[in-house]
C-alpha cells in the first residue's frame, strides 16, 4: 500500500534530519518527501498501516503531519 501524508517539512536539511528516525520505523522500505509539492508530501510504501507511528514521529520532531486519502 502507498501511504501519503501532508507535512510541514520544507527543506532538504529537515528531511535529512528525519531520515534516520524514519528508517528506524521503516527498515528496507521505500519512502520519500516531495518538497516541491505545496503540501510537502511524504510517500511511503508499506505492507502495513504505520500511519499513527509516522504522524507521532513527525509531531514529536515539531512537524505537522496528516494522512491524505
């Protein structure tokens, strides 16, 4: 499944700082930020729904994050 989130991450540096934390939750999975999109989209390929974990992670790092449908 593909999970899509609207975030407040705006720069490559911010995304880079989040990378080790996201990789810890999603080892060996594909994910990326689309920082050129006005909603700073985070896309994740995952077999399981890890939406709550991702939202909590970004919130804990002072970023907004909400799942898009």
